[in-house]
């Protein structure tokens, strides 16, 4: 059965490792999942369920326009895939609501409890 790329998924419906994958990593589940993803997905889902409370009026208007209104390109209906929607929502949530503007703010979403601020490479550009 082909999955619907437009259907909104809860964080618990997302990918999780199979037993074979767990065996390969010797049951190290935290090595298989990006450490920030689960808590961000959960926070964004709750925020979406609360009608984007805490976002700016401009962001709320854009989110409503993008995701709650029908769009046509010629005669063809256009919709964002859920993964695209979730990425847009995550950026707005992190910046406007969670006020995650630097690596220290992002650490609040670490579900592995193994991250440190030294893991964030902040060097920009080439040799200087």
C-alpha cells in the first residue's frame, strides 16, 4: 500500500528502527535517530494542534494560506507534501516560538542527552 505524502503524521508514526537495524547498531537506538528531531517534531505537532499559538500574525497568515487554502496551478491542485509542511513549520516554530537562535537554545531539543555545544561547527568560509 502506497503511503500518502500529504497526510499529517504524528511523531510516533514516523520512522523507527527495525530489529535488524537495532542488531546492527547493537541496540544503540540513539545512534539511529538524529538527536534533535523527535522533540522538535513533538513540539511542532503540539504547536500545530494549538493553531500556531505564539507565532507572529504574518507567519500565522502565511501558514494558513499555504496549508489551509486550496491552490491551483492551471487546472491542477497543488499541496505541500507533509515533509515540506513540517520543515516550514519547524523553522517558524524554532525561530518565533521557541526562540532557538543559537546552539545553546537548540540543545533544549536533544533527546539523546549526548550532544554538546562543541558538536556545532560554527566556522564560516575557508582559510583565513
